[in-house]
C-alpha cells in the first residue's frame, strides 16, 4: 500500500522526488512486468515452426539482444526468410496493442468487402450515423467509410480516449481533402464495421483471421471497449501476444496468404500498402498502415508496439512494450520505456548478418 500511495501522489502532483521515483520504478517492475528481457522459453518459442538460420547462435545476436534489453522491450521477434532470427521475452503475454489495432481492423475490412458485407463508398449519411452533442454537420455526413480508413474524413469530432490532437477546427477540411491522423475516424471504423457485418470485432477477427492463421493466444474477448460521453463510438483495444502479431505480420508479408489459403484478399493487401497520404517526411499512410522510406511498412502503437515488414528482406519484426493498465499505465506513461522507429532500424542493423542489409 505504501508503494501504491506513493505512486498515486506522484501522478497527482507531478513531482519526481528520489524516494518516490524509486517506489514508482519498483512498482513498474511489479505491476507492469518488466522491462528486463530474457530469451524466450522453449515451451512458447516459435522456433519449432520457424527454425533459426544456418550459422545462428545466441552469441551471434548478442549485440542486438543487448539493445533490445536496454530499450526496455517486453518482447522482440524477428523472422527472416521463414527463420527465427530473434525471439526474446514472454512472447505469449497479451498486452495492449494500442494503435496496431487499426491495421488489424484494416484486414477485417478487406475480408468484409470481398464477402459483400461492406461497401466503403457509403457515406455517414447513408449509414445513418448520428453523433452526440455536437452532432455531425452536413459536410461531415458526406464522409465515406473509405475516408475514415485513410484518415481523410474531415471529421474532427471529440472521441473517446483520444491522445492524438490537437486537431483542426470543425469544418476546416472537406472529406478526402486532407490527411489528419484522427481518432474519431478510427473509432468510427470499428463501430461501422460492427453495424454492417453484425459481428463484433473480436468475433470477426477470431473467425476470419486468428483461426485460419493459427494464432495461439487470441480470443474474441481480447477486444475491450471503452465508452465515454465524447462520442457514440467507443474506443476498442486489442490485447495481443507478440507471437500472434508475428503471425499477422507474416500473413501480410505473404500478400494475405497463409499456406494454400487466401485469408485476406491480395488486392486489398496491395491497396493497403500503396502510399496515398504523404506526411511530408517520406512517410505515407493508406488504409490504416504506415508506409516507410525504403519500402518497409508498419503497424505501430503507443510505446513501441510494432509490426514492421520488410518485403525486400522477406523479414518481419515485432516489438512489444508493456504499457500496463489502470494505475500501472500511469506509472508507465511517466517512467516507462519507448521503442521508436529509429530503434527498430538500429535493431535490424545489428541483425544484418541474418536479415540482409
């Protein structure tokens, strides 16, 4: 109780006294579980399905392991050419995927479109979408589902659990006029999907994707909803393990195909990874995936939740950072580790003997 009281005081008053800082760091280790990294236990290892390449050894990747540990990653997996190059941490531990959820839901849209359940040209008006106070205006009601998927909706309505602002003023852009990374659109994408398919996001993901590609940990209840007065659309969180996210990355590396089955339509995968909205630094966005300089593409979330796919190297990298939940999330937010895109680039550089330059 002393530790928890100290952390609560820190979060309320924003100080960083030596004693309470030590308490908070202790609590981070106890309640957020980390960040010390260890080789993955053989009982949960992916090496049975994806054995290491010739010449691989723990010593050969020690430099990369040191970096991953210093960064505070909860788990790291790298598979290149169907071979496990790196696998550290509790890769079966389910933690919040944060904004990686968007790329997961993008895949669901590809399947729903193919099945004739969704027409992404439909507008908010045609869908009968009504918002809480303040309501959508006439221009906003003209936004299509496609505009939500590409974050070009022009709808800057308040949303639940939003930390991506500030946004332009309401009415600043017409639909499809400007790219603005916008949580209202992403939450609405989930609500619209459920409205049109009659399935929850968890049900659809389990049946359409997790089951067919052999995910080991995901169940429908791992999609959790958070409601608020800001919007009729709740935020939704996918709680996922690292090894399940790796399988999802491999699915996209293979054009949506898993074995002899086309799980996500190849046309949708190609469409999702073709840049449309240039952020101005060589990074583009399309259908809830980031397209990076050099040809890699990325699903990314708060703190260091990443699926980074390098098609030219036939490589997928997954990093996880446990951001906690409730009070422990507040501790992480103030003191917890982050894994950046630059960090993942450096990690790949240190693994270059096995993943190519």
